[in-house]
C-alpha cells in the first residue's frame, strides 16, 4: 500500500484490564476507499473501532490519521480531526427529536446557522424518511430508521473518515439491503469508510478491500473480491 494512507494503524494492541484483546493489529486505508473488517462475534472488531476513535486506549502501537499521530488522543479531538464513528447499536438520543439528534452531529464544527441548515437539508435529501419524521422522538423510530439517523448525525460532522460498526445489526433483510445501498452511495460521493460488519458477504460485496480479524489479530487481507472467492474465508465467514 502507498505510504500516504489517510489512516494507518501500526502494531496496535489493547486490553480490558489484564486481558489483551487486540494483538499487534496493522492496517491502512487510502482516501476514498471503502474497507471492510470482517470476523466472528467477539473477534475484536468493535474494540478496534473504539480504539481508533479514542473511546478506548491502546497500550502499544500507533494510530496516524491524515499524517498526524492520534494515538490515545481524546475522542473529541479525534472527531474534530475528521473521524466520525457510528457505534454498534446506533445509540441515538431517544428522548430527542430526529432533528435535534442530527444537529448534535455538527456541534464540534462550530459553524453558523446558515451552514447548519444547508447541511440539514442535504441529510434530509439523503434520508427522506427522516425528513418525514423530523419532529418525532428518535426512540420511536424503527431500527432501520435509527440506523439512518445515526449515519446522518455522523455525516453532519463532515467526516474525512466514517467508521461504521455493525450497521446491519438487528435489521430485517430488506432494510439491510437499503443500509448497504446507502453505504455504497456515500462512498461513491467520496466518503472514506471503514466498515465493521458480521455480515461478511454483504460487507465484502460493497468494499474495495477487506481485512479478516480473528481473536484480536488480522489473519489475512486482500481485495474484497478475492476474499469473497477465498475458500477458507467462505467456509469460516460466508457460510458456503
């Protein structure tokens, strides 16, 4: 891979208490790519994203973003640098309206109201169902609508890199297809995406490249179409 990666993770190891759960993980993402990290439940995928976004600290290794060392930087500093994280389980602010949830995504940018309104219009154009329900308490949305809201909120932060953690979790098959269509559309518009997903087949079908994470270690990486056709990967993660 070229040396001028947008995100570079070198030798990352992290623990929960005395138990090391991430072991010497290294990966790179180039600007404009859609990269998938696949693996079984408990492989360490969520921990990896939480460490990149500053929600969990590593005890060794280095994380570089856009040429700057962000290893163990505060989460709000990392957001301001251009990394926005859509967490597992969506985590919308249930009592707040759809509109208020979205506006929180622009908070760290400190932009004027005209800019915010313009960006809100852009998000509502991308997610028309959210525009229909803009006054509704977010806790009353369906799971798929909450996922759209969580992605929209992150996009209000104008990310240089969007981290998506299990966006298909708990969704009906038709909604899963819609979420992945949105992920592809965002990437086609220039958003760089690191996608963590247990649905390996769907993730690799939309990604440029993929990494396979197993028990806290990267065991292989390749162009996504190669991983889809890799017999060992198919048997272990794709179910055929």
